[in-house]
C-alpha cells in the first residue's frame, strides 16, 4: 500500500483514538470490576456513567433484554469531543465484571453504590473533578453513592432517573400497556409483597410474570423497592443536573419534578421529544431508540451535561 499524506493522517487518527479509549479496572468483592476509560486530552473533568437496571453493559446494551442502543458509548464519545473524559462500567456480575461476584442477583443498591464510590476514586486519578451520571435505575445508585460523598466528587447528573419508588413505577408502566390488564391484580399484589420484603415461590406466579419475578430478582427487588429516590436525593447538597425526556414512556416528567423539588440546587432540563434512551423519538416506531445503535443521542443531551460541568 502506498502511504499518502491522507493515509498517514488516517492511521495516526486510529492510533490516537485507540490510545484515548482503554479498559480500566478496580477491585471488586471476588474479582475485578471493569470499565472503559474515554480520555479527553488535558481534561479537568471526568464523568462516571452508571448504567441502568438489569444486565445492561457499559455501552448501554443488553442482548438478554433486546436492548441495543449504544447510549452510553455515544454519551462517552460526545463528552470526549467536548473535552470531558468518562468511565463507563460493567456492573458486578455482568460482562467483563462477571468475576466480581458469583451471583449477579445477589446485590443491593448499597453494594452498587460502594462500587461507584470506588470508581470515583479511580476516576480521580484521571481528572481533578469527578461527576456521576446515573441513567434510569443508575440514577438511584448515583444518589446512594453521593449520600456518602467520596473525595473528588463534584456533582451528580440524573438522566431519565426515577423520582418515585421503583415498585410504584413498575406498576404504572404495566398499567400503561392495555395488554397487561388481565395480569394487573397479580402484579400489584406481587409488588406490594416485595415492598414489605415478602417473597414468593416463583412456581406460584403465573407463567407470564414468572420471568420478571425469579427468586434472585425478587431478592433484589425487596431491597430496590425500599428506596424512595426523592428522599435519597435530599441528602446531596452539591451541584446537580436532572435530564428528562418528554417522550420517555418509562420514567415521566413527574419523576424529574420530584427530584428537582428534593434538590432545589439542581438544574432541570426537559428535552422535547427525547425517549428513555436519550434519543429523539422516531414517530410510529416506539422501540427504535432501544434497538437501533445508529440513532444518535438527542442533540440537546451532551450540551446540557457539558454546560452543567462548565457552570461549576
């Protein structure tokens, strides 16, 4: 191959891009917790991206849940282009962090929060000011981590994060689906039991709901459902940003309003037309932003985060 100036530029760009994105790890309970560092040149700020519920990987995808959005990878790329570094992580028990714990369902919000505090310590080696950006359920985890604020933490960003107990939110989401009407009495009773820390034998649960309420998941839900995100949010008095999509069918503007009331110091950005995946809604294709990684983030999302960082 003949090396033209253009070819040399391309090879140099690939080299530098590879150098700026690299795996990083910290110690977990039984093995390593692994993440991906996207380093911006001479960045003074770094964002730890805390993933949402279930087996969601560091890029924002989950084959098990049919989720392929690349939301977190796109967010990291956008932040790096704006001069902000980031670390996006695989949760304990999943993907490259699988060795950190033998049973990925044997977790609590407090355990996830402790992992996040350790990621803050690791991130502070890359930049002086560390921010937590929790997406969906990850917003609650970020708040729980910030409640015992580690050194170097500058602020918290809640992206499509619940403002109400997750059990109540689950019931509301099912009610929004007419096809779920026949199973609502059982679902509401199940959630009520779990809120009281009472579990059920999965074999006694109807086949349609059983995959959502396995023994391991029930154990996790008894802990998860005990948290009121708005109450946890009141414990963080530092800089905060709340980003909520108007077209989000999982977490509602009501949730953002509850979080904003709990954190009067927070900036609230409601993004017109943005879905739970922080992408612009595709009319007539309600699942497109969940399944098409080629769709970009909504153009207002990264600027909102960068503006919040710069304001400090």
